[in-house]
């Protein structure tokens, strides 16, 4: 196991009196892709946003690359943002920008690269996600699966050390969902070998991740390899895997 990229220690988060996360802890070693699973409304996306420094916990500690980040101001987070990528559930593309400009955006914001190198980098990552010859299209001209892949290309273009994926297959048909799962699995062998993937799709998680954690009622009730999770005798884990506790 590599050194920890992410460390979460006793994190709590409360919204309007509701305890969304209740003392959650996890460690993500370098070289691991962790699927955080569970039904909707259990705090999966909240946890991911906390780890990415997009929101702050009410209690507990969060460390990225060995540095505590839960108390940092936005400008202090910038060095960490350059080392991480975030793929939003909706892809969060800029509607008025072409595919090329969407993927180029982080390079223009965070690097001093010239236009030729930006163009080379954008084309490389669009090719990686199977979207060559789409540079001039607008997001409205893309299918849902294509928008997700543009979002992945944009998250990868800075060559981050860790990528956070928020429900990357939400709203996709089974064929496109599998394509995205296989793409994330492929990334582990080359571009970025460390990731956290939030999902309620256990089949997708089995393809994309080598470790799983089940979040239920604000706490992890099981962690381990896919095989270990599927052998779990925990009632909440069994209910989730059999569909009795459904995500959305």
C-alpha cells in the first residue's frame, strides 16, 4: 500500500439539524481506487466535497497529501486543487464554451502553458476519453455520456495525483455507464492511479474500483475489497447490494 493521499479522521457534518456524517474516518493510500457506495441521501457526495475542500466539516480533520486542509481559506486551497481533479455528477461544463475550451480551462487558469502546448494537451485527453473530432462542439450538442467524458478529460488535463468522481454514471443508460466504468478502470493503469468514486451502482463499482466502502446513516458500515464487501453479513450492506435500500 502506498502512502496516504487522503486521510479523514472523525468527520462530522450537520445540515439544518440533520447529522449527515457522524464521525466518519477513512484512509486512501496512493494507488487505490475507492468506491464509496450507499443509497441516496446517506452523505456520499457531502463526504467527497469535504475531501476536495469544497465545504468544511463541523468537526474532525481532513488531510490531503499529508497536509490538513479543513481549516484552509479558498486561496490556500489552490496548490491542492492543482494536484486533484473533480468530476461533478452533472459534468458541470460551461454551456457557452466549446468542448476544446472546456477542457483547456484548467490549463489557462492554473498553468502558463502556451497555446500550442494547451492544444496538444487537450487533444491528448480528448483522445483518451474517446472524443476526438469533438473540439468545436458545444455541450448542448453532446449526449449525456459524451458530456461525462468531457468532464473526465477536463479533470485529468492537469494530470492530477488523485481524482474525485461524483456519481459518474448517474443518468446514463447501461451501455454508456459501462463505458465510463471501463474508462475509469483504464485510468488506474496509466494517467491517475488514485481515485475516490461516489456511486450507488455496485456493478459499476466492481469494474472501476479495487476497494469499496458502504456509507449508511452517516457512517461506514463495511470497507474492503469488492469480494469482501459481497461476503459481508452486515444487514445494511446486504440490503443495499440486493436493492432493498435503493439509490437514485
